[in-house]
């Protein structure tokens, strides 16, 4: 099938769209430095960089999400007892919403979404 799974986590269209558009989420965008070709991996890279993003929503602040995420990753890494180094930082961030949601274009979009999806 087109979505890569047999069932969805939510039952209604509205709940599915809320999960995709409005709820907090973490997306992994890539890993640099690791071998990505087919076959066995026999070389451990000197350095690996992971990239991910976190969608923030109302009542979240960039500062809190950055602080909590970095603290958590450092805590988990330290618990491993690894002699390696782990650097965690936010490259850039943005507020959960920056436009006027009462702008006529957004009002029209809300009405159209409600009409189509209920």
C-alpha cells in the first residue's frame, strides 16, 4: 500500500491529520559519516552526525525543548559509560506559529479543511 503500513494509529481522518499537522513529533533526517551501502559494515567510522527535528506546538518554547532534548541525550549517553564524545546542540529553531491565524487565507483554509475532513 501507499503508506507503508496496514493500519493507522488513529481511527478518524481528523485524528490522523492532527497527528501529522499539529501534535509534537520527532523526525530523523539523516546520519552523516556512517556507511550506508548494502552489505556488512566492518568499519566503525571516526565520527557520525545524526540530524533530527522536533515539531513544537502551542505551550512549547524553543528554549525549553532545546534544553530538555540536549539534557536527555547527554544523560542517556553518559549512562552508556562510553569513552567517546557526544556533542548535542540545536542548529536552528523557530516558533510553532509565526503568522496571523485570523488572516483571510488561513480562515479560508480552516473552512475548507473542516468542510473536507469534518
